[in-house]
C-alpha cells in the first residue's frame, strides 16, 4: 500500500521575519484566550495541541536562528566588499 503525498507550493515559500512574527502572533492570542478564563478546564486534545505548539515554537526559533545567520553572512560579504573597494581606491 502506497500513500501519495502532494506538496503545497505555498509551504515551500521561505518565511521571513515578518512571516515568523505573523505565525507567532496568531498562536499567542489563541493560547491566551484559552487560559485567561477565571476557571480553566482541560479539554480533550489539550495535551496533544500543547505538544504541537511546543514543536512550532522550536521550529520558529530554529528558523529565526537561520535567518540571523543569513543576515550575518550578508553583512560580512557587504563589509568585505566595502573593505575591498576601500583598498582599491587607496
């Protein structure tokens, strides 16, 4: 038995910082609305949802770390190019 998988082209788009912020901005009110009630009552599926939310947070943190690394590499390349131009003119 084989299972066909389809890849949604939208999921392959690279998220930028605004995309990550948007994603976490959707998650935070959802969690807050759930726990701000005067008397919290656990619902079926809460523990499963929390597990997925933890994974989502870890994925957002990892993605943000990669974005920071890319940004640092870009700054390093731009600085090296500026230094090269400076040495060329002097």
